[in-house]
C-alpha cells in the first residue's frame, strides 16, 4: 500500500471544509483500518467544524456515523478480521482498566476519545479506528442505511431500552425529526404504547406511519394533559431542540416516570415539586459504546427500523453539511463513497 492515497474531506481550520488527498498508512497497534462505504453527517459534527471541543487540533476529518469494511488490522487485535463489515460511532473507544471502565461505565472512560474529534472520522474513503470503537454490522444491512443508526439510532434505541419502560407501557417521543422519527419506530417495535408529539396536524399521518399509536399536536393540545389522560408516560424521549417544548411535556410523566433528554438545548424549566411528589426524574442520556451500536444495528435489521436519508457523494460533503445545518433535510444526510 506504500504511496497509495485516498480522498478525505477535512476541516482545515474552523469553518473551512476542504477535499484533500492523503497518504494511506497502516493501522497502529490496537487499531484497524476501515475502507469507508458511507458516513452520516450529524449536527454534532459542528463541534469539529466550529472548534467547540477543548483541545481539538486541525486539520481534522469529521464524521462519527461510519460504515465500511475492515481492510487492515494492527497488532494485538484478535477480535477483528480483514473483510468484516463494521461501523464506528461517536464513542471512539475506551481503555478498559480505569476506574470508570472497571465499573462498566465505558462511555465515561478517563481516556475516552470521540470519533471525528480526537482522531479523524469518516468523511473519507479510509479511516483508522481503535479496535474498542468498532461494531459488527449485519450482512443484510446496507452501509448507507447503517450510518445514521450509529448515532441517531444508537442514541434513541439505547435510551429507550434503558428507560425502565416495559412492553405495553405508555412511551412518548417528543419531536419527529432526525432523532424522533427513529425513536417512534424503536418504541413501537419494542412493544410500547407509542405516542408521537410534534407541531402541527399535518404530522399526524407521518407519526402513525412510523408506528405511533397516538399523535399529539402540541400547537393545539396540552401534551402533558393528553398524556395524563392515558395514565401518564412511563418514559418520555425528548428529542426536540426546544427547552420550552420539553418543559411543556414534563407534566405528562406517570408516577416513577422518566424523561430522557437527548435533544441538546441550552436550558429548560422543571418542576421539582412534581418530580418529588411522584418519584419522577429527568435525566440526560449518552449515546452508547460500540457494543450498544452493535445491538442497535442488529435490532434494526431484525425489526425493519430504517432511517430516512438524503445521500450525497463525498465531493459534495460541504453541500450535504449545509443541507443538514439548514434543518430542511428529511431526515438524515449521508455521504456515500464512490457515488
């Protein structure tokens, strides 16, 4: 492979995306090299684009929704082989021996890395990833279908399966966008009585098509009151980007219910008395590690959960990034190599 190059789209400096040629190098000890087939463009990529992460260095290739095939394996990597179809998500691996890892909290590893921030990500034809960051991908799933599931899918699936809700319980999903349209599908496939909440009557059919049993238009209905008519929600998955919308739905929690925040908002108001009197909680949810990605992909392939994507070739990464930032994409943007 000496002298071989590959194309990559890098943030050369904050606010500047450039298509460049790079030299292909062998993976170091404990890592694999992946021939990238597709990579999702996620709003979190703005962290790299706008230099929002402490200590980030440039140039840096963004992208943490990576799907492809292992084409080289470094030393001391017994679990992965050349030719395996794999994915890499936000979590860029963990050490396995720090205090947090020893407690099983791998996402909080003292030396954790973020794909596309601490090391180069998937806006490229090749990337190198730590072995602990890699997840197996089902053979019957296409790479472009898999990519958004490695962040948006992983976050919603993992939050719901750890929400404490059981099949038959009322589970609400606030927002029907890039995260929410997957959250509704997962909630329905998990057997919850699924409630979709969004703005406008025009989204009702879409919510039902995704699998929602009930739709609440929060422009004309009080979502908290409507959820309480159902006995309250055991879990509310808050994917909206509005703190006001999140605050408005908190009152719909059932006794012992939990609101899981995965939409990044600057602030929201909560009622401590409401939480105290019903043993309710509001908590954030981190996306997950590589084994959670693997579980997400397997569940999605088995049950037919799919992301709705707009696909761009690598050389149009800047256009795809701008499309994502506009908020007009329906619903995820994916780069497909060789397109």
